């Protein structure tokens, strides 16, 4: 019957966890709901039980001996894609949970489990999704059901993102004593999540309501809006996770030798396409034959990417220029634009988290106020000195001074490395 997927009674549940006490507690809880529960203390035994006896849902710890939870998830997703699998991760290990979700886990629960009703809800939600997927599996070629699948997938991802933001919000509120920071966080992140989420839900509803009346061109426009809104959500979450990683001192810093001009051009290519309607000139000027640095490539790339995209975002006409030169035995990168500039009043709060000069729901430029905070932290990680000069309605220049750069010999570069409009 249709309501069966809402009931735990008679369902088969497999618990794979090397914490015997936790496994027993979960087992007793579901047995009280008339479930058939099996347990295993490692991934190898868990997979054997699953292959021999099957299971309607799997709860798996991520870090275990022999075979890890990630390997269990990969195997089940690849070979039994309609079997719900829920990861169980330690408290504060949101990145582990995100990794499990990317591998194909349907949901995640964090330890310690203080409220078993939350676990029960996650299992019921997995049964509901499995029921819907199995019901639609025979109609993949039907356009209406393909759109319904896409809608359900987007709604599930949106719920997962909402849960992540909720968890981060709770942790932030407990950690910070400042009422001002709390209110700014709630306002900015709420806006950044709610606005694209509303777009996703509105246009997916339009698609469902008008599936028989709309043309393929209408669907393309709707899905383009959905994709833009989804990308905005993902960027917000990535910024939150990245700054949490840095603040928790858990960032994996890895030095390597790389060329600044190469990564600047790599950053500019997608941005030039994204902001092509602005018709801005972009120049990379190297006044030195030495453009290598020996630092953490990912964090330097992210810092430069944020600064260059900000230049594109806040410049409506004119040009963006990136200059690379040596000064007093240091390497200097200057990113200049002819954009809207920054007021003197806002300058002291420029790198504060969740801080934006243009506040409120009527602001012209979207964003969550974390980008420049992350730039500052990444510069600190790499020993890069960052300075800002700006004149309102004239433009802005960010100056990054690198103390540690490579010594690879090479021929002098052409002065104008990249020039496009």
C-alpha cells in the first residue's frame, strides 16, 4: 500500500558501526518499532550481511577498521543504487558528512545521537525517497516524470543544504557572544539561502503545473534560472565550509611551486564568459621575469579568484587590471578596477564576516559577506600582506605582497600577457 513507506514496522535495517554501545542503542530503538535489525562492527562484515540477507536501509559509520564507511557507500551506490544508505559521522565533522553525501549517501546523522526521533525521521525520509524512485523507475522515458525526478532531486538537495546551514548557524550562535554578529549572520545567510531556494521551488512548480502547455524553449529558460539559483546556494555553502575549516585550524596546507600568471588567466576565462555582457577590458601585466611562488596553491587561487570576481561584479564599465612586479625583494600583485569603490566609513569593516556595505533585501549585489573574510584568512595562511586603496565611484586596488616566491630562471615575459574586451 502507498502508506507503507511511512511505517517502520517490518522494515529491515542494517547497522554498521564499530561503537558497540551505540549500535546496540540504535538496534533496541528500531526493534521497539517492530523492525528486523542486523548489526556489524566493521565494513567487511556489514557488506557480507547485506549481500547474504539484504536490507531496506543501511546506517553506516564513516571511520571503521578493515573497510571504511566511504567504501561501503561507494559499493552500495554503485551496485544497489535504490538501497537507502545513511552516514553516521562524529560531531563537528560536517566535511566528512558532505564527502559521504557526494559519494552517494542519502542523508547523514551526527554523533552523539541525542534525539532518536531525528534518526527515525531520517530513516522514514529515506524510505519515502526510495518508494518514489522505485515507483518512477519504469517511466524514465516519459518527459513529465523526468521533470518530477529532477524536481524531487532539487528539493532533496535544498533540504540537505538547509540542514547544513541550520547546523552552522547553531554552532556560530553558541561560539560568538556578539549580538551584532549573530544578527548579521542570520540576515545575510538567510537571504542568500531563501532567495535562490524560492526561485528553485517557484520554477519547478511552474514546470510541473505547465508541463503540457509549455514549449521546450520555456523549459530551457526555467532550468537556466534553477541552475543559477542552485549555483548561488552551493557557493554560499562552500564559503561557509571553507571559512569554518580555516577558523578551526583544520585546513590542510600544502606548499608547491606555481605560476601566478597561469592561475590568473585560469581564473579569468570563466569570469570573462560569466560577465561578458558588461564588455569590460581585462589586462594582466607582468613587469618581471619572475612570476612563480612557492605557497599553498588552492588558498592562493581562491583568494585571487574572489578578488578578481569582485572586480568584475562591482565594475560596470571601464577595465580590470592585474599587475605583477617585484618591489624590495618581494613579489607584488595589484588588482585594480574602475568600479563602484568602497566608502571610507565602511573600510574598517571590509574584512569582517557577514559584513557588506550595501545591506538589506533591496541591495543591488548578491553575496553573503564571507568572500573578503576568506581572502584575508587565506592571505594570513600564506604570509601574504594585503592592502586596499579605494575611492567611492572611482575604483579599488587590492595589493598583495608575497614574501615567499620561487627562483626558477626563465625568459622575460611580454609586458601584456592577457588583454581582452
